[in-house]
C-alpha cells in the first residue's frame, strides 16, 4: 500500500496529528494511530515487549480486562500526546502502540503489587526496573513520543488498579477473614 516510514503516507492512513484532530475534527485518529507503526522495526519492538508481558498480563487479569486496559491505555496515551502537542504548539505525526504497551507494563506493576509483591516469579523491583528501563530507552531515542508512553503507563496503572486491583484486594481480605473464622460442627464443638 505504501511506505510506512513516510509521514505523509501514515497521515493519509490514520496517524494522529494534532491539527487534523483539533481543526479537522478527526478524533478517530487518537484510536487508529495506536494500530499503525513507522516501519517494521517499530512494529517488531512493540510486538516483542507485548509478547514478553502480554500473555502473563492477560492470564492475570483475564481477556476482557486485558482488552479494555490495552485499548484504554492506547487511547489515553494518544490523547495525552495530542493534548501536550497542542499546549506546546507542535504538529507532529504520531503512530504506534507504545501507549497501549506501556499500559500493560504499568498494569503488570499493579498485578505484582496486589499479589503481595510477586507474581509468577516477577517481583515488584523487577517490574519497576523494566518500566524505568523502557521509559529510559524512549527518552534516549530521537523521535519517540514519550508523553504518549507516560500517558499509557499512567492509564494502565489506573485502569488495572480499578478493574483488577480493588477486586483482588477485596477477595484477598475476604479469604483471610474466612481462614480466620471458627467453624462449629453440629454438636457445637470446635472443628
């Protein structure tokens, strides 16, 4: 269809651009941009990170929450990027699933914390290190939309906390109360 490393081609096919979103009322670009990538390397890097964390995160939160957190984080990353560019007067062309993937990274931090600091061999320290490392690579690479990354990360943390964290904490509290309850048999003796 065309060259995905060409900004004009990407813009014609749904990449996010603050001018077109704001003045052209093409709000759909906040969503479609999360499914576009500037070249095969961009796509491969995002898919590798998604492969490493995505399956584990989906097993932890379930497929419906996973989809909601992924899409919500991607949209939040796009919106924050759009808002920031409007504030500073930038008119860049933006595409990529990084906001959504950073949402999964942030979500995994919540999963590990809620599960008492460990989940399937992953510790809080390891997850925070991974989140910081991926943010660092974003800031060290020219042309990276770090605001979108941060927006996705924050959205992933918030969405996972409300959709998975709170219900899991409540479930854990109920389980601990039930374990401490005293059961009586028919003769009113302790069992």
